[in-house]
């Protein structure tokens, strides 16, 4: 099998990229939920304080009928301005505090109802009180007392809607955090399984094959289960094992042939040495010729 260089590294890098994308998405969701929860407590507190401020305005208007009219009117004007500012802050938010703006659709609708009642009914009564005198103020106070409880109930609905939204986002955040823990365990198990299948087990098989070959088992062959770098190593190991087995199989025959060739040459050298020694001895020519022919035969 022809190995595909870099395929194993691409698999590992791809798996890590997938884990990075999933982890980034999960962390981003957690950050989004945390951002949504940021400043919600301040918004609930400010919205709840509007109920107290509405009651205080009614109290100031009632006391203004009895005594200290100018002082009460000034305090009433300040409370009205605070109510306007607080209503605006709850609606738009203030990142410096931090104060969360209204994001839930139910909260937005109920906040719009409070603002509509305030602008159309309650605030004009406060303005009329500040600009009126005597009996006019008494009539305004009576009407304000009539409108106060329904108005406060509307504010209370906003606070309850904010609390429900806060509880929902908090539970969702806890669910996401629990999912992070499960995702971490699942990711760890998947990553271990991935590395076992692609890296650890093939390396173990290759190591076992090398151990068998070290023990002179040249028949060992490795399964080529992939076309990546480790598959290329297995293919190369098998080619090496086949070559060594072929070399060892013909080694005995080649050694025997070489031994016969060396024996033949030694025999020839022995004859030449014997002839040379015979010629070095003093003897008649006829004797030398007969001795040489005998040795050659």
C-alpha cells in the first residue's frame, strides 16, 4: 500500500481543530449568558425601587396639602425626575454601573406598559399637582391615590418578569456549565480512542513485529490497516522482512558453493606446489617428465 505522507498529521490536526471549535463555541455561549446576566440584579433593584418612589410621591403630595408646601413640592419634583431617570436607565441600561438593559420580550412589553401609564396618567398628575393650588391639588391627590395601586401593580409585574428572566438565564447557564463538564469527559474519551486507533495500537503492533524479528522470526508480517505514515512503516517493515527472509534462505546454498570453490582452488594450488617442489629436486630429464605427467594425471 502506498502511504500518503502527512495524512496522519492531518487527521490529528483536524481532530484538534474540531475540539477547538466546539470548546470555543461552548465558551462563547457561556460568555453570552454571563453578559446577559451582568447587571440584571441592579436592574431588578432599580425597577423595584420605582414602587417605593411612586408611594413616596403620593406621600409627599398628601403632606404638601397640610404644611411645608414649597419644600414638599421641591422634594416631589426631585422624585419625579429620579423616576424619569431610573425608568430610562432600566430601559436602556448603564454599562458603567453595570446595569443591564431589558432584553427579554416579556420584560420589554411590561416596561413599555409602565412607561405608557407613567407618561400618560401618573406623571401628568404630579405635574398638575406642582402647578395647582388649593382645591385643585386636593382633587389631583385623590385621583393620584386612585391610580397609584394599579400603577404599582404594573411596576411589580415588571419586577416579577425580570426575576423570571434572571432565573431562566441562571438555570440555562448552569445547564451549559454542566454540559461543558460532560463535553470535556466525552471529548477526552473520544480523543483517547482516536489516538489509540490511529497511533498507539499501530505503534504497538510495529514494536511487537520488531521484537519477533529480533528473535530471528523472519516470517513475521504486519497488517497494513491504513494508508498514512504508520501504514507506510508497516509496508516498509514487511518489505524488509521479505528481503531478510530471502537472504537467509539462500545463504546456506551460497556458503556451500563458496566452500566448494575454495576447496577446488586449494586442490589446484596443492598440485602446483607439489609440481614446483618436484622440479626443484635434481633428477634426469626423463624422470622429471614422467613425474610431472603423473602429477598432472
